[in-house]
């Protein structure tokens, strides 16, 4: 995996690398390997996915669970929700369907 040297550093990975990380998370040969793989996936997609979840939350008038929260509390709650949705997406993802993981999570985060 290479680092992109733009103003905001983003980790880039090939489809094969991403699918290998997903396979490690799904099969969890060891706790250490699982944790390393899920952290790597979150490093690649976390900001993107969190932004999708936050955008959806701000657009929903029915987001009662976050009414009255300060911006910091709202951000913390949304980050936790985004991570849980992301984790479930990693577990449910099927590379055999030939859909890129980024497209898959984008649909979930809408």
C-alpha cells in the first residue's frame, strides 16, 4: 500500500490488497491479524465512510438520537455509528460479486 503525498494524506490500496484484508477480517486466523486488517481497512476508508454517514445524519430530520448534542458529541456518536456500520459491511462483503468495496460501502453509507 502506498501513501499519497497530497495535502491530506490518504492511504491507497489495490483491489487485491483490499480484498485480502477483508478476507483476513472475515476468516480471522488470529486476533492480531484480524485487528491489523480491520485497522488497515479503516485507515483506507474510514474518513470517506464517516463523511457519508455524517452527511446522511445531517440530512435526516428524524435523527432524534442526536438532537441536543454538541457538535463534538454528535461527531463522536457519528464516528462510532460509522465504524459499526463499516465493520458489518466488511463482514458481509462478497468480493465474488465483482463490486468494488468502495462502491459497496458508498451504497451502505447513503
